C-alpha cells in the first residue's frame, strides 16, 4: 500500500466506524501491517493508506523488544487518559521530521479486535504515546497540530522548504 504524505488533504478526513469484520477487513489489516513493517514504522492508521475507517495498528517491538506484539485497534474509544508525558514523535506521513509532543502518560482504551470482539488495553510510556498518535489520525489530526504555536510555525517552515520543488 502507498502511504499518503503530508500535506495530502486526505490525511485530514475523519474516518468512519468499521461495521463488517470479514475477510476483506482482515486482508486490509494484513496489507497495512506489511506496509508498516516495510517502512520501519511502529504505528499506522487506516487513513494513512487511504482506508478511511477507524482502525490503526501499533507494534513498538522494533524499538523495545519487551513488547514485540502487533496490536490492531478497531473502533477505539477512550476510557481514561491521565498524567502528562513528552515524547519525540515522528510519523510515516511526515518522513524525516520529529518533534517533542506532550500527551497523556497513561491511557485506557476500549476497542474491537479484527473479529469484532470487545477488548480493553491499559498502557503507558511509548505504547500509550503511539496509541494516542494513531488515534488522532482517525480524526484527521497530525502530531504537528499538537505542538506549541512557536514549534508548529518552525516545523511548518521546515516542511515547506523540504517540499518546495
Ligand atoms: C507514531 O510513527 C509514533 O520520520 C508512529 O523517516 C511516533 O512509525 C508513535 C518513521 C512516535 C509514538 C512515538 C518516521 C519512519 C516512522 C520517520 C512512526 C522516518 C521513517 C514513524
Ligand atoms: Co502518524
């Protein structure tokens, strides 16, 4: 699959809930995982590959072997978010750019797995950050939207320079 890159306007679309949990969904999720691993990513949301449904996946295993596991999240809903943490974030849709983002330190999320079964996850540290980053993609939000206005202005200028023909 091809990953949409900033400033593609489709990254701003709000994704809709999944209603069908059959082989077509499974095939799409498998394709997404291949795309994520091929690009050395730790997270990927449907909208980034033009699949505008509320799905994302996270595997922080490549950066932290304690959690070598692919999580697939479908129709997620926040149960709770608390504390504050700053992490350096990047995004497969903004390759080559990183910036420190402030997010909740601990999260609890309710979601469906690929079979439509209800699941719940509690997370902290990198896994919690990755989940919040990917969840944002479902609502058309990018990490650059979460920066202070000064940092955002500086990063936008860098992006414009990098994207200039
Ligand atoms: C989201 O990001 C994330 O700039 C996933 O050249 C980021 O997989 C979650 C990547 C930070 C938690 C913390 C970025 C690959 C991958 C790049 C990614 C690049 C190549 C980013
Ligand atoms: Co991203």
